[in-house]
């Protein structure tokens, strides 16, 4: 939530909703900011349904869940959101999918977009993915917080 309050992103994307707990914190931050919207993607319909209920019970109308595999839903979510200011990648923790999602989101990220990756030290593949991300052109301020990695994209 603090990141949302500090960075004040408008178009926000999350990969991996699960029950919507992280989405609730992020959406609450946007709500306190007074602007911004979060689309969160989840493959399991049962989880997505619980997340929707959680958003509704908390009165969070600035977050929507899109159900289906990222491979199928990411493109539509990007088209819906437009230029991205913030992305939290917290699902499908494998090297190549992580790099693929990162590349697709970068392709329409606003300068200074903030990316957060969960579980960057969870496996050798995720360690390699994070290393590749930190060495990507125009990636700045990469921080390894052990469980989480945070970086800024699009600042030359
Ligand atoms: C670690 S959980 C997300 C936790 C959530 N961000 C939180 O902190 O409250 C990862 C979620 O990603 C979903 N997931 C994993 N791979 C996926 C894929 N390829 N497409 C869609 N959903 C996927 C899983 O079903 C799971 O609910």
C-alpha cells in the first residue's frame, strides 16, 4: 500500500490475485490517493470469485479481477488499461513466463513505471529471471529485498 501512496500510479496491473489480499491493499492505497485503477489477473475461478467478494465487502470499486490464464488474459488487460504505471507480478513463478510477462508489460509501460516481482529467490529459474530483469536496458533502481524485487522501468 505504501508503494501506491508514494508512487501514485494510475494504471495498475497484478498477475496473481489468489484471494485478493494483495489487491485489497493496493486498491486501498489507490482509493486513499483518490485516483488509479487496478486490474488483477487470476487463473482459478474459485479464487477469483472469493477475491471479488472481498473487494465488494471492502467497498473497493477501483479493482477488477480478470479470470483466466495470464497467457490468455494479459493482452486484453493491457489493452484495457493503456500505458502501465505499476505492475505486481505474483504468479507463474518460472523464468521464461516471468520474462515474457515483463517484456509484454514493458512494451506499454509509461516512463518510470514501477515493477514488483514476488519470489525472486524462490528457485534458480526465478533468480535468473530477476538477474535478467536487472540487466535489461532502461531498468533502474533494482532492489533485491530477498523475497521481493522492485525496479523502475523506462528511465533512460
Ligand atoms: C502467490 S498467489 C498470488 C497471491 C496474491 N498476489 C496475494 O499476495 O494476495 C499466485 C496466484 O497466481 C495464480 N496463477 C499462477 N499461474 C497462473 C497463470 N499462468 N495464469 C493465471 N493465474 C495464475 C494462482 O492461481 C495463484 O492464485
